């Protein structure tokens, strides 16, 4: 493990204040879960959770600003700081869980005074650690000082040291309780570069079909995190190895074994090519770029055929249709869906860019978030033969052409056409498109030239004045 860093955030300060107040009132209270794990790994936690023997009604009385968002499960949000913005800390009562009939949430919870009983209901050993921040731990001196303040009932410290993701107790039981834990386990293993413990991985394989019962939004969120945390390739390899890929994204699993023309794709089949793209996704990349990279060739398995060579005729159109179904299934927003499908639809257009007319190329540049199209094409090339010639051509033109040349102010509108004697109708769109093409090509630059062009090309549509 790396040396732990010194937390300096308001979230950390507030968590310490909450622990101190609960202790002063006579209750046990510790930092719990992911924040302890991250501190020990030398990572800055995104937030800090507190576990306590105090019941929710006590927490609600002790702190002036609270939100009982999960009081049914023993969870209260404690908020602090009005002028500088609220900091919210999740405070959870020690508990044991009843049956999980829906495969996601316990039917009932039972409060307990035992911290040991509380952590044994959690998912993985590295997430089952408690830390006593008031036990003289010197956060500035790194892991050895913090470890002395850690309360470990599940072997989490040893698994952190060994780089292992291990379910607490019997893995099958943990995953039967909450099916989403299987996806989370893969994500943690990829994020931290850890291995899945053998029994934990075996349980994932035997229960992989259970992921079908998890809400599609939660599956989407887990997959998005896998794609955007900087370790997407490893995450999807583990999804495949544990049998979960075929359950959550069968369209991607079907890429395996689909051959590609070796002269263009020396790397191998569509699955290998896609993994090489995923390996290039950086932490924090836009989710639309990440999903576009994953799905850009999703239409290839369905369009594979052998002729004079391997062909995928119409794979872009088929891919867009399949991508639309995947986005609908995972309930992406309209804006997210539109961009993901645009990336799929346009990823092959770079091949034609050097031969495009100026007007066509400029319209290509008008695609929303064009930088994502550039990024996807670069990754696509590097995951194949490595030829970046078309990418360099497009990038240079995109960066050199000013915005006003890509989206110039229209020279004329429908009002000018009506004034010139044209009757409003379907022909207006064609006429204005012809004017804009000429403007983008640099052939005309004034309203007078635009009207002359219309009169020359569309004389039959004029009624005269």
C-alpha cells in the first residue's frame, strides 16, 4: 500500500466533528467503508461515511440539519455549513440485515451495538474496515500510523496489502443478497489493479445471470464508472472472465471471435480491437466518448461476411440501431443517446475527409462535441494498423479553420427569397442549402451573389415580381 495522504477537505473536517460529537454523547463512532480503504491506499476519498451505535432518532436529535433519506436502513445525512455551502456526511447506525428478497435491498434491518456485526454484512473485506480518527492517528505520517487506528474484523488490511478483492464471509451469500455487488467487485478490482479472490470470482461466474434482475440504471452507472475511471480494458476483461459481460452487454460479448481483415486490423478480432480502444480511455473522460468507444463497432458481428475479403457492409447503420436499443435499455438521457449514436454513425467518415468538398468538411466539423469524434478516431486508428494520416488531416483543418468560417452568418433567408418572388415551400430548403454550400466553398460572399446563384439554379421556382 502507498503512504496515506493527509486529508484537508471540509468533508474530512466535518466527519471528524460528527465522530467527536457522537463520542461525547456516549456512542461508538468511526469512519467506515470506502473512505478508510482510500486513505490506506493513499487516495483522497470522494466522501467520508460514519458508522455509529447511535440510532437514527438519536442522530436526528444531536445534529440541527439532517435529512432522513435512508432512515429505514439506519442512514441519516448530516449537513453542515450554510454560508459556504452544505457538506453532507452519511451517518449509518450499526445494523444487521434481514433477507434480501429483491436481490438489492434488505427487507428489514436490525440495529445492533456491535461494530463487528455491522461490518460482516458489508460486501468486500477492503470495504469493511473501520477507522478511529480520534485514537491518536497521525494522518500526516502515512499508512503505519493509520493502520494502528484501524479496526479490522474481516481481514481487510491483509487483502489491501495483497491486492485482493474478497467477499466478506461466503461470496455466494453476499451476491445473492445484492446482485449489484458482482459488478462493483469487478469495478474495484479494475480501479485498484487488484485480483479477484478465487472463491469470489467463482461465485460471480455461477451467479452472473442474477445481474439481469438489477435495475438497468444501476447497471448503467456501474458500467459507466468502469469505462471512465481509467481502467476500462481491465474492467471489461474481468466482466468477460466472470461471465457478467454476456448478461449485461451481450452485444459486446458477441464481438469475440469475429474476424477482421488483417491488412486493416492486424490486432485481431473485433473484441480485441475494442479492448485496445478501451485501454486508451483516460480517467475522467466524457461518458459519451467512453460508450462511443465501446459501441463504435457493435454492428460488425451482425454484418460479418466473407466475399473477396472479410466485409462488414452496413455495419455503421446496424451499429446505430443497436446502439439506440442499448441506450434505451440503459435509460441514457436524450442528449447522451444523441452523442453516443453520433459517434457510432460518424466514426468511418474520417476515411473520406481528404476528398471531401470544403462545404462537406465544414459541415462535418459542425457535429456536436467534435473533439470527441477526433478522440475516438485517433483511438480507433491506434487500436488497428496505427495509421493516423486521416486523423492528422482532419485535426489540422479543424484547428486552422476559424469558427466563423465553419458556421458563417447566412447570406440570405426565406424573407429575401420571398422578396425576390419565390413562393414559400419545400424548395426553400434546397435553395438555401445551395447558397450555404457556395458560401462554405468560398464561391460567394454577399447577399446579391447569393440571390444571383438562386435565380440561376432555380429559375423554374420563381414566380417573378
